[in-house]
C-alpha cells in the first residue's frame, strides 16, 4: 500500500520490462594448484520498473553461476537473487532502498533457509538546498564485503553534453543527450546465503568488484519490438569470500576480467 501511495499519477508513469545477459571471460585461479581450473561466470536477469516523476519502483531477479572447480567449497556455485526496491524524491530528501532474498539453488530447491538469505540496501541523502545538484547522505550494503555504513556524496546534473551522476564512493556515470551512449563505473557487491551439498553447513558467499562499462543503445523499441542495449566492460579487482569445508574461510582475488552484456527492454 505504501509503495502504491508513493507512485505518481498514471499520466506521469511508465512501466518497463527487461531481460539481460552478461558473460565474463574466465578467471584464472590465483594459486599454482595443478588441479585448479579457470573460474567461469555468467549472469541472467529479468526485471520490471515503474517510473514516475519523483519515484521509481522495481522487481529484479538474477541467476549467476560462479563455478569454482577446486577445493571443497561449502556451496554449489548457483547463486539466485530476488529483490524489490525503489527510489523516492521528496523536497530536499532522496531515498534508495532494496530488500530481498539471495542464496544458492539447493536452499530454494529444498526450502532449507537460514537467516543470511535475507538481504538489503539503504541510502538516504539530503540536498544542500532547494534546487541544488549536490547532496550528502549515508548508505549501507555489502558492496565492500560485510555489511557496512559509509558516508555518501551525490551529484546529478543534466547539461547539453549529457546527464551526469556521481555517487561517491560507489558510482560515477554519464549518458549522452540522446541516451544512446553511456559510460558507467560502479562498485558492485553482495552476499548470498549458502549450503553445502549435504545441507549441513550454513555459511555465506561474498562477491565484490569494481565494474566499468561502455554501452550503446540500438534504438528505443516500438510496438512489440524491444530496445536493445549492448555493453562491453571489465570487472576489476574481483574478490570472492566463502567457506571451504577443508581449508576454512577463504578470501580469494580472482583478478580482472572482460565481460559483454546484452539487454532487451520493452
């Protein structure tokens, strides 16, 4: 009910459905273990956005296989995440929030959950003054590993050269005036609740990285045809933290990897 009240009138609103696929170049295993194979990674996602004049709400799902083929990981590498959230602007205040569940496939298949399956993000900003492009705030999430609160500085402005948005220390992006080209640098990271094969060991996997991407939109779609967005980027300083049944807790730097992305939106 609260989300429905926050939405603008239908005349000012628009709904968008999207499908997305991202694929990374394999990561080389960082140690000299002879039996270790490269770590493969991909991501499939779909979602829905409802955007109005001062608010946006959305529902997102993604499935991300992260195949670590060495040691005895206490997880199966099949990571699922379902989240609901939005953004709201009211006078000097701007709010971003997201809640959901994230865990391995065996957890959902057998409905065997533990408390770390619940996840969330929250950021609150206040503008310097009415009409100011600059605002300060605080945000909490898993982008840098374990959940932590960090001060945030946000600046957003549209000019004849495009739309600029900076949200330090997690995001910097630019979009061309016609919305065809985009450049984005962001801190990405989250936590997934995990179970081992026997579903006896409850733990969590943390995946975080810096992600840079150049994107180009092929048209904006019309009638039943979707808009197509192509992206090419790199994941930098990718790290994964998880429990190994024999080696204990591991914090591994997978390194850097190039990725490609395709998104269809209606």
